[in-house]
């Protein structure tokens, strides 16, 4: 486990070494504090959102000043780097790092002040900076190549990763995503976000994430089982899964079935002597020790996240809406596990879903789309396209006129190119970091509504 040790009075380094509980405890508090401040930043109604302190506003002697930063972060650095590489936006990891560094920059001076220690101010600052530096990095990343014999007889080698961003509290916690577009950097970024999400709500876990680079639609169930089980064995061999160390969960393209394969594999191998072996995953079927309500928990989390704002008269006045769900319209991007259950909960509370967008098309009905009817249709046809009680919608679901927008698919959907076209007054996302570059330089001036409910607040962890 990574511990923080003082390397002499002048600086701090992150090294694997013996535990110093006082400092580990401090790191945890700082982590939580940094996370809360980051949340506070993101929670500002974006129209009134302030830019991060720069130059003379930056904490004295801290990480500010002329765009310079003790944490090695420069405002706009990643945007420039992406542009240089010919990309229209930075990747998820640089974005997460940028947001994180920005939050830390804002928090640093206060954290130094709060540090109860008789040490000289300079030393305290170095201590805080060292801890913040540590928080930014992923502690451990496992990269595996999984050879799989396809049903056709040919062999394929599949890439997979598990990142443990922080082990300041164990177990680490985070999902397993199957996606053709996932990369090691995405996995690291999502693991970091898991740490922050847990810290913000004081859930005692470190953050983790796994990605397997496949499009599951191109594999048979037998092939997927082989891949999942083999990936689990590789994680088990290296300490990247276990009830007390690292607990996996569903994410995009994974669910109860994959979790039960993982739990079963773990309990038959490394965990065979452990009565709690099945606790190496959450989100498993009830018959395997899962809990009631987990499947819909992500959607429920979103509901409660939105509730905090939609029922608040002050916030609703700010965006020109009346408080309460009844009569509100919403649009949903992504009709998977999260999208479906969010839609169900909001519908039950009296809101009306007017548009649903998926990878293969969107549908619209100004009088409302019923979640159960759409779920049944998707079960039968494997798509929402062609749903008879709605019209096909050619535009972007993110830009549909409505009161609440719910991006519940993948990251980086709201960008500086489309933010100004978003018509919803309230946006509450489940996907981690749904915004792309639009907000990377501060608030999102082009988005006219209010940005409520950062994803981690809505999480069911
Ligand atoms: N399942 C869970 O327990 C949790 C999920 N999340 C997050 O919620 C989000 C959704 O995850 P799940 O619902 O679990 O995945 P899922 O795989 O059940 O559903 C995702 C849906 O989004 C659709 N989709 C993907 N890209 C899209 C695009 N560009 N436009 C429109 N639709 C698109 C997919 O076709 C799929 O139907 C992810 O960002 C995930 O990280 C977060 C915490 C827990
Ligand atoms: O429940 C978990 O551990 C994973 C949750 C998750 O995937 C997320 O918050 O993005």
C-alpha cells in the first residue's frame, strides 16, 4: 500500500513503505476536502461560475502564479497539447487531471491553514503539496493481454486494464467496462474519479476502474465468459481483485451476468478459502449474494441528486422553473441500465420523458414516452429505434427543448461546440465527466442553464 512518508524536512514523496497512520489519516482528510471543494466548483450555477484563481489570486506560495503550479498543471496545457496532436479535445485523463489540479489549487492554501501542526509554514505547505501531488496519480495499473480462442477457431489477444487510483482506504472500488474505445488512460481517469466520488460522500473506499477493449456485441456469450473469467484470473494473480482489496462492479456493457462470472472465478481460485469471496464484486445477482435494489441504484442515485435541486425554490428561481418534478420534461441520452432506471424514477415522480437518444437513433414524443413500454420494446427488438409510440428524432438528444437533460451514456458528450445549444435548464449527469472542453477552462459560459448534481454525488457506491 502506498504510504506517505516525509523524505526529510524539505519535500514529500509518495513511496511504498511502512504505515504512518497519522499521515494516512491526514491524507484522507485532505482527499475528502479536495474532493468537496472540487464538488463545490462544479456545483456552481454555470452562469455565475467563477474562474479558478490565477496569478495574484492564487494561494500565496502555492500552486498558482502565472499559470505555474507546484502540481505541474497548467491551465489550458492539455487543450494546447491536444490541438498540437491534431485532436479537437483533450482525452479524459488530461481533463480529469486538469479539473483535479484546479480544485487542489483552490484548496491548497486552506488545507495548509487547517493543518494542525507546530511545523514551520513552509514545511506544512510542502507537506500538503506532496499529498496533493500523490492524490493526482494512479497508485497501481495492471495491463493484461488475454489470448482467447474464438468460436471460429482463430485466436485473438484482447487488452484489459485495472487501475487502482488510491489505496488510502481499502477496498478499492470501481466498475468494469467492456468497450472497443476504452484505453488505459480512460481507465486511469475513471479510477481517479471513483476516488473523488467516494471521498466527497465519505464512503470509505479508494477508487478503481477496469476496462476490457472489446465490443461485446461482436462476441458470443461463451466467448465473453471466457474473456471475463480469464481477465478475473489475471486480476486475482496481481492483487487487483478481492473483497478486502479491490471490489469490481458493473459499468458500460457489464451487469449481473459478468459480475457472477467474476465472483465465481475468484471464489474458485484465489478466494477459495475465503467465506466472503463473492464480495469481490457488487452488482451480482441476488442468488449469488447480491442485494435488492442494486440494479436500479444508479438511477435512484440520479433521482436523489436531481431532487436536491428540483425541489429547491431558490435554485429553481435561478433557472426560471417552479420547484418539483410534476410537469417537468426531460431528455435522456443512453437507454441502458442507468438510463432506464432514471427514466422510471423520474416518470414515477411525475416528470415526462420527451426524448431518448441511443447510439443508433433517437425518438421523440412531446406527450411523453412510457419507460416500461420502451423497455419492453427494446427487450424485444434490441433497439429503441422504431418504437411505435414516438417519432424518430433526427437532431441531437442533448439539444432537445426540455427542462432536465440526463446524459447517461458515456463521457465527454457536452462540448464547447454543442453546449450553447443545450436548451434544458437543469442538467444532471450519471456518466463521469459528461462535459468535454466546454468547462475545462472554468465555467461553461455557453451553456445557459444550471449545472446541477456532479456525477459522484449521484452514485450508489
Ligand atoms: N451500471 C452502473 O451501476 C453504473 C453506471 N455508471 C455510469 O453510467 C453510464 C451508463 O452506464 P450503464 O447504464 O451502466 O451502461 P449500459 O451499457 O447499461 O448502457 C449504456 C447505454 O448508453 C448507450 N450509448 C453509448 N454511447 C452512446 C452515445 N454516444 N449516445 C447515446 N447512447 C449511447 C449504449 O448503447 C447503452 O444502451 C456510464 O457512464 C457509467 O460509467 C456509473 C455508476 C454505476
Ligand atoms: O459501484 C461501483 O463500484 C462502480 C460505480 C461506477 O462505475 C461509477 O461510479 O462510475
